[in-house]
């Protein structure tokens, strides 16, 4: 092997190692981001998580506790938040907010629509107020005019509620428009772009590795190893993240923490499940390629043996044909010599006869 051959081989393995290292990082990032977007940008996941964690029940319990601390406690002493805010209505409004909010941040909707329709809970609230009016007016209301009656209070209260709470309102306006979600929308756009770039670069890296490796056995090993390592790194990242999550959830305290902590735990569980699925597939594929490469080697050896045997048989047949042709050539040569001798003998006999004829004529 000459100097140039050594340099070529060294450069080949250098680029194979470089491309494999980059492919490991590429696949690791691709698996994590792809699994994350399957969870974080999935509306059905949020809806199922809210149901599973009983977020609605916890929210009602929290509201009931706050009402008991407020001046409305006397009015709502026997009324629960769910009597005024029906669970089905609340779920429908939350699901609507989730659908439109995610559609906006994913770029599927041009404008942010976070409309909540309040006509039903307003009617429920007024019905509760009316049913409790007798109890309210039976108590001593300090500062109320002496001629202030229930018939005066209820229409005024309804008008005040209608003024303060319209039948529909867009929560986006309460946050100053869609600007508060604009960073999230831009982040999601960058996420989609990153996924596309990572996927395209992974395919390109595998293509270049295949070109450099050349043989099927080498291709399977140089591609299978990065797949195996990147999948393993994902499982390692999950193990490390679990420890961090435990400390994070411990920091959620109070009623708000009782709602947020279970949801955060469910989000991580879903993310863990998604990463485990995709990383497991990649890891298994890498393992299959690595193990399969050894069988490809044996098959190549067997094929080489078969080719060698075919070459030997071909040479034997060729030598046999050469021998036969030599024998035929010798036979033809011998036959030709015999014919030549016979022709010479005939010529001598003819010459002798002519000489005899000439002698007879001379006599």
C-alpha cells in the first residue's frame, strides 16, 4: 500500500467518524424535539390531562373556598360554584380555548380567537340570586335605603351584571391582544423549521456515510452505531430529567400547586412515553443493523467461496477444452502427415512408372 492509499484510508475513516458523531447529535435532538411537539402541541393531550387530573373538580373546590371568604358568602352559603358554572359548559369553553389557542400558535389560524360565551352561567347566577333574595332581604343590610326592595334590587343587579360581563368576550383582549402568544407562535415556527432541518440533515449524513463505507456490511455498521447511541442517549436524558422533575414538583405549594403539580406530572409522563416509543424504535433499528452486519459478512464469505469454486470449475473446464483441442490438433496433424506421406508415395510410384516407360521406348 502506497503513501497515497494510506492518506485516502485515513481521510475516509476520519470523515466516517465525523459524520457518525454529527449524526448521533442530530438524531438525539430530532427524537427529543419530535416527541416533545407530539405532546406539547397536541390539543387532545391537554383535554385528556385535565380530565385525568380532575382539574375541573379542583378548580370548583378552589372557587368555593374563595367564595366563603368573600362578602358573597351569605348569599352563596348553600350554593356551590358548579351550580352557577356547569361542568359541561366549563369543559366546552376550555376545550374551545385549547383548540383555537394551539391552532394559532401552530400557524393554522391567522387570528387569535379565545372567545368565551357567558350567557349560560349568567342565567344560572341570576337564578341563584333570585332564589336567595328573601334570605338576603331578611337580614340587616347596613346602609341600604329604607324603601329599597327586592323588586328594585334584582333588575338593577341584572343590568349591572350584563354591563360588566357581556354574553361573549374574547380573552385575548384581556391580555392586550395576540401579542402575549406571539413569542410562543414564533417558537413553534422555529421548532417546525428545526425538525425539518434535522430530518433532512440526518438523511444527508446517512447518504454520505453510505457513500464512504461502500460495502453493505460497513454501511450497516456505520449507520447502525449512531442509531443505537442516539436512542440510548434519549433514555439517559429521561432518567436525568426524572430527578429534576421531582424537585420541581415539590416547589408547587398551596391550592394552585394542587392543580398545577398533577398536570405537570402528566405532561412529563406523556413526554416520557413519546420519547420512549420513538427512541426505542431507533435503538432497535440500530441494534438490528449492527447484528445483521455480521450475517452479511458470513453471506459475503459464502458467496466468495461459491465464486472461487465457480472459478476453479471454470478453469478446469477451460483446461479440459484446451486438452481436447490439443488432442484434436495432434490428430489432425498426424492425419495430415499420413496424407502427405501417401501423396509423396504416389508421386514416387508415378515417377518410377514414367521412368520405366521411357526405358522401354529407348530399347
